[in-house]
């Protein structure tokens, strides 16, 4: 099946007792047993839930999980993107070493540095993986895992996934890609050799800003077995209603991503020419420092696609950015991204406040940086909103 079909049919089958085309939202917390240990494969809803399974099978199919013999083909859904990351980090033991991309969602950075460095004795090296050679230089005899975001949040740097997967294999490291910004429609890390793809399902997968969730997908049977154990043992699962909402959202993921990309490409081109914009980063623009990699790695229907996220640095300082952000109307000033509606935010004050100021400065997350999540509204309406706020 192609992706446009998988979003609708991947891992799905009509419900056996009624033929319902969409899975019922299965709220029961427990399942009756005929005799101790004799049941229909469902014991307790933390361990097994049919609605969550339907979502997990669908995302596993989109990301190319397909672990034979696993109940969901290697897909696992969690209460949030960060809950999925927290469970994934349990794959490694205390005192071991992680190499992480230097630009990450602020909450991902916070989980590693302010929680797991203390509670798990995790050692984390933050490396600018735009040059994958820097990864090999950071490997120690305790390194176990490479954590990548591409495009990164918020500076939209790219990481060559095939190159990093090769490094991971050479050194026997687990490779994880947070694929939230691209979505599986544009980029599939497992196909490029990664071990695990991760998502904040809160974003493009759900797509309607009405559910918080997280996903891990693997195609390695050994990792699927360990993740299945930990999903149940730790228990930060996605509930049935949110599983249903994300699954429902995914039905239109392919068609939404087309419009997100088309709108963002148009807006990025116009912003790049705008006199009040000092600098813009968008993977679909030739001016992106890794445009060639973007064209190779991020594709939609066989054509290059830049995604729906744009980052701009405005001329002026914090007050000018504040004025701009207060004056947009169609773009809602809010954290998050990937919904049908356009959002805009100020990472230094909002999503990346937990990244220390010196690190923000080194990454370019300045007071004049604004991040746009371009929605699927009419592009001329969106442009009028931005242009009048810039004026
Ligand atoms: O919010 P949650 O579902 O827990 O997902 C965390 C997360 C993980 N990875 C990436 C790349 C993310 O962007 C996020 C969440 N990001 C935002 C809320 C934001 O506005 O950037």
C-alpha cells in the first residue's frame, strides 16, 4: 500500500462483532477470563487495549515497523511525546551515555538534563549532527544511544539519517529519530536504517490540536519486545479516547501534509523577500544551508517537500517581535504545532525557556526568533495576516 492508503487502512480491519469501520472507543479497564489465564488476548487495559492497538498498528504501518509476531507490528502509544521519550530512554542503563542533537524541543532537553542526568545518572553529549562526523568523535565506551531530531525544533537544522544510521550500526548503538516535524508522510527513519522512530502525536499525526500523545515505532524484534515490556511495566500509555482521536486525525494526514507543505513554501518565499525579515530558515528554500539534504530526505509523492514549519528572525529586538506576535490574528500565538490551524510562537520565552540562555544564544534561539506552524487555511488569508502584522 502507498502512504495515502496506509493512513486510512494501515493496520485497520472492521470490528469483528459488528463490522464497524472505525474501531469502537474501548473504555473497559479489564476483560473477563473464562478460567485463570484463559482469555481472548486481552487481560487489563494498560497492557492491551483494542483502540490503542488500532492506532499503534496504523503508525507502525506508516513508519514501516512491521515486526512479525508483535501484537501491533512494533508500534507503541504513550500519554505524550515526552512520555514516549521517557520510556525509550529506559532502554539504556544508569550511567550510560547518549549522544543527542544539539537543537531539540526544550522539553526533550529538559527531560534528559534535569531529570535523567539526576535519576538515571545519564550522561548526555549535545552534538551538532549537521556534520555526522562529529558523532563519532563523541562516542565513548559507555555510549548506547543516538537521539536525533530532524528538522530540529526550532532552528530547522537537518540530520542526514542514512549517515547517522550507518554510524549507529558500526558502533552497535540504538538510533532514535524524533520524526515529529516531518511526519511519516515526508520522512521515514526506519527505511533509512534507524532503529526507532518517535513522534509527539500531539502534532501532525493528531493534526487537530485536540489530543496529546506520543508514539514509538521499531522494526527490530528485540527492541519491540523490550518496549512492549516497558510500556506495560512503566504504564504511561495513551488512553482509548485520545488513541481514537489520533487515529481519526491520521486518516487525513497525507492530504493535510500536502497543503501544509504547499502553504509553507509559498509563505516562506514571500517572507524571505520581506524587508522586515532579517533571516529565514525553511528546508524547501534554496537558501537553507542543507537544502540538498532536504531535497533528498524529505519527500512527498516523490517530490521534494519542505514541511509546514518556518523559522524567522525579525529585524529589531524583543519588543518588535512582541508587537508582531500580538498583531497576528489568524495565526494563533500558542505553543505546539502541526494542527490544521496556523500557530506562531516565540521559542525563547515559550517552548524553549528550559534551555539555558547561553545554549539558546549558541543555537541562535534569539529574542527576535519566531516559529510558524503553517496550517491548511487559504494561503492568501494567511499572508494578509502576516503582512499586516509585519507592517
Ligand atoms: O508535548 P508532547 O506531546 O509531550 O511532545 C513533546 C515533543 C517532542 N518532540 C518534539 C519535536 C516536539 O516538538 C514536542 C513538543 N513540542 C511543542 C509543544 C512545541 O511547541 O514545540
